[in-house]
């Protein structure tokens, strides 16, 4: 199990929020665990703080980002990475392009803060 006692579903909008504390999301199985938890919470969106991802997640060459996000797409659960990714954005043109493409869609979002998340969800409703 990838979550802990601080994990809480947000019943108002079908959001499953993952705590900032807990094990890193470091392998594709962790994504499947989150998806299962989302289904158990009847949530269509999983919000994961940026700090919960293993650093290799942000290195496109590792393949982890692609494997994790593809699982969310396959199971039709929205993944929201919540927090500052500007260091990763500045370090990699490929990651910057990935951010632009995914944020233009409805399935994988990278948002800087709670206000941006709520704005995106409101616009998507």
C-alpha cells in the first residue's frame, strides 16, 4: 500500500488526495496501488504531492514517468502532480515539452498549487 493514515478522499469532487508523508512512488506497481485506492474511494482523480515521487520519476530517460502515467491513462483515472516542478522543467527540454503536452489534456496534470488545481477542476467540470 502506497498511502498512509493521512490519505483522504475528497468526496465533493471525486478526488483522492495522497499525503505528503509516506513511501516514495518509485515503481510502476505503486501507480497500480494508487489506482486501486482511487477505485476504492470512488474517485476519478488522484492528487499526489511532487515530493512523493522518486527523483527518477522526473528523468524521462528512466521510463518511470511514462510507465506510471500510462497506467493512469489506461485505467481512466486522472493523475495530478501537485507542487513545484520548475527545477525539472528548467533542467530538461524534453520534460518541459512533456509538461506542456500533458497539461493541455485532461488526464495528467502538473499543477503548482491548490489554487491552480481547483481552477483546473472547475474548468474541467
